C-alpha cells in the first residue's frame, strides 16, 4: 500500500482561467484531490507523491508563486493511545 500525503502551499489564484491552468497542472502530476482556501490563499493537495518539490516546480512553471507550508503523511497513525 502506498503512502498518501497531504501537501499544503500558500499561493494566489487570480481568475477563473487560472483555476483551469491549476487543474491541468495537478492532473499532469496525477493529483486527484485538492482544495483551495480563498481566505488563507492555501492550496492543499492529497497525493501519493512525497516529493513536494516536484509539485512546487510544476506549479511555478505554470506561473504560480507557491510557498511550501506543510507535508503530512496521512498513512501514519495520528498518535492515538489505546491505554
């Protein structure tokens, strides 16, 4: 079973055409789930790609300024204690 990662970037999307370009970039990277928080300008991806720098490079080449925020392995336990 592959690990799944939640990857967050801070970026700015300027218009509807920009959304289509973003969708095309993420499809090229085989990212299936993503969300965008307009208030915090935060793009969150769920991917099997652990190399966030590759994702960041593709987004930057499409004209997005992406500041890496966080990478979280969703396959690891959340530290639940069973005591």
